[in-house]
C-alpha cells in the first residue's frame, strides 16, 4: 500500500503520473535543507506614472510600500494559488524595487526556507503580485501598463542543485 | 461623521487620501452595473516544453487544464491578494490559451460582474496565476521560462467607460 | 468582444464550453432572487461513539456544537473549495443534527441567499464538513466511522425552479 | 420548508435559535442600504517605542503604513474569522492613527457597505489586527505593550438605526 | 506554566480537556515521522451522468480532472476547515477515480507527510471535496446524485500504529 | 547572492532592513525548539450581558464555546493576518475563559509549536478574535462592550529566552 514515488527524470512533467494524472509530487523522502530562490520582473509605464510612484516615497502615497507587503503576503499564499505546489513554511521573504526612467519599475524577491522542496514558485508569486499591486494602485492614471519578464534568477538547495540565470546583473 | 468620499481626478492616485495614506476607495455610491474585463499574457519557453504541453491535451498530462482552473480560482481570490482591491462577487470567469510554435503560450481571461467596481484586477490576476501554474508544471524541464506582457485588453462598464487596447487581435 | 453566454440545455455539462473547456458559468444576466437549499447526510458509528456524542451535550465535550460551527463556516468557504462555483454572499446558514441509536448522526443544513445563483453547493459543503468534523473529533475512539448519503433535499429560487427529493421526511 | 426567520427581540442573543443552537442569523429579507461603522482602539507602549514608530514615517521603517494595510486587509477577512458573521462586500475601508506622547497610538477604522447587515465587526476587526500588527513590528523592543479599549464609536444604517458612543471626540 | 499535555486514553474524546472544553490536542512532544493515509468514497448517479463523465476524458469536458484538482487543493485547506485539526505541511497528495456502470464513481485519495500528527482528515477532505465537485459539475443534469461511503481505508505512522479497514480491495 | 541576514539588535525594529524596508525577518538559521506563548485579554460588558453568557453554558446558547473555537481557528490564520509574521505549524492551542461579576469575561490562550520562531502573535490573535466573537454574539443586546488589556503573559523558547509579565495571577 505504501511505496515511495520517485520524481520522473528526462523529458517528462513531474506533476503528472505515468497515466497523465495531476498529482502533488511526493517529497516525503527528501531532506530538510536550506533553499533559496530569487525572482525578478518589471512593470512598464508612462513616465508620468513613474514620477508619481517615485514621489510617493517622499510621502504622497507609498505605492512601492504597499506593493512590497502584497508581494510578501502573496509568497505565503503560494500553496493556495498554485494547485500542485506544496505548502511551505517560509523562513524569509524580501521584496525590493528599482526605478528606471523613463518608465520602468524593476521588482526582485528573495525567498528562503528550510524544507523539502524549493521556493521558486514563492519567489515568482511574490514578484507577480507585487507587479499586479503596482498596476492596481496606478491604473486610474495609466491603464496601459504592462507586466514584463517575470523570471527565475537564482535557485539553490535540494537535489537539483543551483540555477543561475545568465546575464543577470547583481543588485547591490 | 459620514460624508461621501470622491475619487480624486487628475494625476493623483486614488488609492491614497490627500495625506498620502493608503485606503480602499469608497465606491458605496456607485451603481451596480455590468462590468467586463479581458486581460492577456504570454509564457515563453523552449520548443520542447511547448511540445510537452501540446501533447498533454492528447492525454499525457493536461498542463493547460490545470492552469485554466488555477486562473479561474485565483480570480476569486483577487480581493485577498491585492491589498486595496474591493471584494467582488464574480458572475463569470473564462480562461483560454493559444499555442504558438516555436515556444509561446498565450493566455486570455475574460471576467464579468454586476457590481460597483471594475474587474480589471481579477482578469489580470487570472492570467498571472495561470502563467505561474504553467511555469510550476514545466519547471522541472525548463527553468528559464519567462512570463511576458501581462496587460489589460478591454474593459467596459462603470463611469470611466470603455477601454480597448490598440493593436490587439481578436480571439475567435 | 462582449456577448452574453447562455447556459447549455439538454444533456450537456454547463461548466464546460462547447470545446470542453472548464469555465465559471456566466450568470451576469440573472436576477437577484431569494434562493434556498437544504441538504442532509449521515455519519455511521459504533454505539459507544454515539453515546459519547450524546453525553457531550450534557457538558463533557460538545462534538455537535463544534461540528455545527464547522459546517456554517465551511458554507462560507464553498467558493474557495469548489473550483467553478460562484462566490456567493450567504444571508442565512443553519446546521442541525438528529441522533439515532444504535449508531447514526443525521445532519441537515439550510442555506439562503438573495443572489444570481443557487446555494446547493453551500448546503452540501456545510453537511460534508460538519460530518468530517464529527469524524475528526471521534476518530481517536472509532476510526471506522463512515459518512453516508450526502444529498440535496430541497432547492428553490431561480429559473430552474423548485427541487424536492421524494421520500424525505420533514424535520420539525 | 421555507418560512422567514425573525431576529429575536428582548434580552436574547440572536446568534442562537430558540433551543440555543448557533446559527448565522437570516438577513435574506433585509434591504440593501448604506451602512457605516467606525471603531477605535489603542496600543500602549514605552516612550522609546513610540519614538521609533514616529520616526518611521520619516523613512526608517513605516510601522503605521504596514499596520494600516493589515487592518484594511483584515476587514475583508472578517467573515472568515468571526464564525457567525455574514460575508459582506465592503465598499470602503479606511484606517487612521494618532500618536500621543508619552506612549500611545490610537487607531480608528471606518468601514462602509451597501448591504443587508452592518459592518461593526469589520470595523472592530480592522482596529484589532492593526493593533496586533503594531505589536508584531515592535515586539522585539517592547514585549509589554498592551492593546486597549477596542470599541465601536459609530454605526448607521439598517433597522436598528444609529449608534453613537458618548464622550468620543471627533477626529478631524 | 508549561507542562506537556497527554492525549487521553480510554473512551474519551481527545479534542476536549477534562472539563469538556474544545482544544487543539498538544502534539509538541511527538516525533516527526512519515505518515500516510488513504481514504475512499463514492458518488452515485444516473447512468447518463456517468456516460457524460466517461466521455469527458475523451475531450468534451474533463469532470474528473477538475474534481482531482479540487480534492488535492482541499487537502491543503484541511486545517482551515476542521476546527481542531493541526495545520500540516503535506508532502504528497494523489486523487484517483474508478468508474463503474451503471452509475458510480469511486474516489480514492492518498496523502503523506513527515510530521507530528496523522493525515486522515486530509485524505477524507480530499475525497469529500472531489465528490462535491463532481456533484457541482453534473448537477445541471442530475440533481439527485448522492455521496456515499466516505471512509478511511489505511493509515500508518505515529504512535497509534497502522489501521487497515477490512474487506477493502486494493487499487492497482 | 546568498548570505545570512542577521536580526538587528539594539533599539531597531527587526521587521525593517537598514533602509527602512519591510521584510519577513530571516529565521532560516534558527533551530527548531519548543516554543510557548500565553496571552490574555478582557471583554467588559453590562451585567445583564454577562448573565446571558453565563446562562449559555447551561444550554441556552454557548457564547464561550463559539468564541473558543473562533480563537483556536484564528491562531491558525495568524500568518495570513499579520503581514510580516512567519507561517507556523502550531502543535497546540487552548483558549480558556473566566467570568467576573458584574461584567467582565477574561480570556486566556496558550499556544505551542516546535519551530524556528515564537508564537506570541498566535496567542495574541487567538485572544483578540475570541474577544471579537464575544462582541459579535452579544452586540444585539450590548453595543457598548469594550475589549481591554490584550497582552502577552508568558513566552518561552528561542534565543530571546523567557518572558513573564509581572503581577499576573496564575490560572489554575
């Protein structure tokens, strides 16, 4: 009745069994190791919108402060949003922003856990929801903003080892 | 003690009051009208990943079926994810996909309500979470996928009227 | 771009479009009417377990009080649990129990709303979670309990009219 | 099988039926009217803690900004937290703070809806969670803070009419 | 002030203390061991309904695919639904179906964790919500379906040892 | 890219980084130890309201039973409510009450976990939501109740050691 399930290797999708049925992959036998993931994304906007956001940090409405919290809180909800994701007890979440004229906000999240499975989805979810929150708070003045280039930058921990996306600048 | 709050006009962000404090905008006085929003986005991937997804609809693991449900369910959670969004009782959610060789999945959501405020955020959230779910299900074979171009395509209903993004092809 | 979706009639499943894709059925055009649903179910158990439950109302541990609350709270979560269910603002939820020797607890829920779609799923969810809660609280003494016969008893309101399951006794 | 339930009058608790069983009170027959509630509470702390909070608005860590968002988001979760509360679609939530030397932060929430039942619990929940968030963010430097005097200040709308607590100063 | 709470033995319900007050049982002192639970249940329906479901796997609407996801996602929500259940980080969830003419769908869930308490409730919740989802998707054509025989089949791990329900066939 | 974050010491708020940006503090490197927290609070009310509550335990409507469950369930939701709180797998939650004539209900919660961070917020959240639930259930007869003196009584486990508030009586 028991019997440990192995992750498939090769070209197959691990979230399906051999008959194509969706499942939460079995990680029961994996060790608890420190795992980290970094993700990034961008919101493109009109220059005036960027100016409103930049001004906010000076006290007129802190768009990025709200988006940062939204991203952190969303990371904790990843297991509810992504159907086959494992629920994970995160041990650290950070969300940062960089503003680029004429009209771009860059978002970076860094997530850690000590657990049995990686936190890539948590990092990507934090970036996505932070981006959506920026959209929400600025949509009254700029409905045509776009969210771009949500991607995994770095991942460490676990059997699959380290991943580091090429050509990505390090944020100080 | 009462007194109805007006949405600010001009270049200001409505999610902040005149002193820069975040708030949920007061929509108490707005009428219940039919509102619709359409959003789109894309996931870029390796050709082999797209082939796995395309093959899945033939029975080896239905990535898009899972992503569709994730998007629909996420639309219902928008009010929990976006800090200042109003909770909205959705009356319709659809999520569709189009596959493009060599390596792109396009996602479209269409959301409706009969309520006091628009459903743009619900449509954008559905697309974002559907995209993240595709990433989750394929990440074991393609960690470098990127989510691109999440954007509002169409919006109708309410005082701010219709929005239609230029240059967007109609999906049949 | 707009265009109202009709519920399919005949032998088809309304939660799928004409190409078999899952969706939340469009109820935007439906009126807000009073809707009610009643559901029932049973938990079968050992006579000693029923005695423990019956005794609890006398002050040694109120299993049914906990199960009642769990059922009421679960009804409010139906839209999160059932993927294609519409989120509904319930206006009334009641959960009642009847004990039958030697070993059966009957559960009944009654749910109401004034809205665009019925509350059958809310009533069935309330009964199911109340039953699971009874199981949880008694499992240390009776792991073999079974949940039986969860069913819709009554439904009114909306275009599909009234449903009344035959042969069901009325609870006073 | 149907039959509208009336709220009990006199000294009885409306959240129980005539046999003492908990239920969600039936508000199906109530009209949709504008309803508002204002609640307040206080966090007492060491003078140094208040100074840290006051300094934060100048850019060293915005405790009140985080607490404000927490309060707004918690108001939306009231129906999940309070077992017999009706789920309500809020149309406005505001959370404000006033600092008093040597060591007190006052919190005020104002919540509105157009619905069938009042929003007192939403207003009180917003204040409570904003207070808990202040505690969380400052507990590393002041574990002995206390949350005091959470109370309803004002309520309007619905059949039970207006409530205004005596002796409460108006916040400009 | 501390002092470890023991689970009561004998005929008592562990979810209540010695004075009959509900509590979350203290499992702090228990070890983290691999725990597994298997649960099953059935949905009885008209033969035509079963045919619609069976046909769906061929591409006209995948009822079982949606129900499977609903069950997996519900397992992750068990701690929110069952009042005194411990929140558990699941390491594996599988949901399977077997169709029997003329009108029965059997559901089986298998859940694993490495933790301090068992996952029976998670397995039973997965089956219950998968069953409710089948009901939801087919109710437009068959309102009289019933959910039957939700039961624990197998449980291992922890101090209470293995449980195996008699007379249950093994699913290959 | 990695590098372990240290908790700041001295007079600073650990939930902000050195530039004042909110974050979830990194506890990845902390050990899993037994942690406990006890919190208390009070609800002040009219004597008649207290009598109704006291009578309820005799079977006319168990206000405290409902509030106890609400507190226990809220403790499990702390990570969703408090923006920068870590999600924690609780191993024990208890909520108790003491009634004092003429008009006071005292609430005490005791929460335990085996984890990397303390459970003070869980204990305080349990007390706060239990208090709000008492308010909700009695507000029809006593709108002027106040929630008072929510405070941490005791805390053990972790590097910051034991905290015991002075002058607090021990509950038997």
